[in-house]
């Protein structure tokens, strides 16, 4: 049998590459991107982060993330390793290129690059919120208080969650009445479209729901 006719599964002929863990791969790519960005202290300060050598510190909700660039690890200060969704959000946020501020309040429909996600978003985020921690007004208010959310005067239960300093996301729960059931809306700042890629804007809202439901941001 010629070499070209040998099966690709022949032992020793084509070594099988080690299994890639997708989250580990994503974290490595994100660390590489942040290193390549070479953010200055001034730019990091605009994102609300500080740096000491190769260690970055970033507020996240009512806690702080510690990003160790040498060890390529993201920790929750005083606890342990951050959950992978929070680690990736932090790395992507700190890698932002355009730091132009735009404080307009918008919904997800404002972002052209997330309009294809709206159907899944309504189920995955709005539906999940209303079916769990947002099921009752009192439950939402109590949970929001536990994670350091800021109450906002509104016609309904309204709280701002500072995912990161430049990334506030506001959840509004409307009680409803005899004619309309309770419903919810989620408000971003318009510059979230510059600070996070499309999927991350949804992941960030999902991470808030997890925190409201009692899931720690550390593993």
C-alpha cells in the first residue's frame, strides 16, 4: 500500500491532536488580545480599571475581579477563580478599542449587530428573568439589594447593575394590571456596542440574572 493510500487513522501516521477545551481556548485567545492591545494606564482608567505591574483590578457588580496577566487567570478578590463567563466578559471589556462615551439609554434593538439574537434573547433573558427572580416585584427588589444594585425611580421596580464601571445594565420590571401581565425590559448604554461584542451583551445580562438567583461570580 502506498503512503497516499494509508488510512488517516493508521496508528503513528497521523498523531491525534490533544482535545481542545473551548473555554480554555477562548480564555487564551482573549488574554492574547488584551496583551496585544497594550492598554495604557489612562485607557484602563477610562474603563474603571487599575493596573499594578501585570495585575489588573476591575470592579464587577459589588465585587472586584483580579486579572493576573502573567498567570493568565481571573480571580474574584478574596474568593477564588472567576466563573468563565465573567472572566471572558472582563477580558473582552478591557480589550475595547473605541472608548468613545455614549450614555444614551437603549434596548438591545438599538444595536444592529444583535438584531438577529432578539428571538433567543426574549426567551433566554427576558423569559428567564420573568420566570425566576423577576417573577414577583418583592423577589426582584430583594435580590437586587443583595448584589449592590442601584434603585432607579421608575414606574415599576427598576435597578441598575454595574457589571463593570462603563457597563451599567438596567432591569425594569412592570407589575402589570388586570389587562396586561407583568413584563420586563432591559436597558443598556449605547456605548456598550463599542465595549463588548454582540454575544457578550447578552451574556452580561444573563450573568446578572445568575447573580440575582444567588449564583456567585466565582467558581
